[in-house]
C-alpha cells in the first residue's frame, strides 16, 4: 500500500488539504496527516479546526512514497519557517520520493528553500516572481520528474488525481474509475 504524508501547519487552506486526503483514501492510499505544530488540533485558513493523525516529530524518520503540502498564506509561512519540515522534504527528495505542492507551497516552501533545483513547477498568486529557484510554468498542474505542483484550490481534484495516477501507475484503472465515479468530467487529463 502506498503511503503519503500531508504536512499541515496553522493557516493551511482546508479545501486543498481535505480534497487531497479524500481522494487518496478513496483510492486506498494510506495517508498520515502530520501536524507541523505542537498540537494535533490545527486551525485552518478560514478557522475550521481539523485534527492531524500525528505530530511531524513522531514521523520524522518514516519514509513515505509522497509528501504533500497544501497552500494557505499563514500555513505555508509556518512550513517555510520549520526546520524539521525542510529536513523532512530534503530527505524525501534525496530518496527520490514524490514531492507534491499545491498553491503557495510550491513557491513559499520549495522555491524559497532552493528545493526545486531548477525544476518546472506551478504555484498560485504570482508567487514565483519572488523566488529564483525553479522554472514557473503557467499551467494548472505541472509534473517534473517526482515533483508535482499545481496552482491552487480550483484545481485540487486535478492535482489529487494526478498524484494518485503516479502513485498507482500499476493500477490506473482504479484511478480512472474513481475519477469518473465522483463525476470528474475532465478525466482523463490531456497531459497524463
């Protein structure tokens, strides 16, 4: 069973996180929701309280098949400032795992720390203009090797199903069926 870590910090965009977690779990991909704060209870961008499965510090040595970060201005600021988050990402990049960044996390966490190393990526809100690392591509979802990034909330389903299709490359029929089952009218996506 594939395993995904979702990194959350207070102020994350709840819609992006919940859609991603939902799609992964529908496809029987194991998800650990990891709080990058000192508490399992997190406050979202719009004030919804959401509980994580574990604190990041409890899973620092665990290796996942993919690591995902949603956007949200304050949430990505907190991910950026957290040394453990950056070390966790660096280790997964070094181990050639999928790094999945939605909305501002592509720019404000990955590019800001030089983790893209010249890869193509997408991000939200013209944030790429603020960072030198990475090559911004004006597309909803961008795939560059093991890096999958997307613009934001409006493409959360496309992003989640793109990640799933890569993780379940040996069982794409399952991904296709689930995408059609939830009435995702744009499936299959033209770039997959």
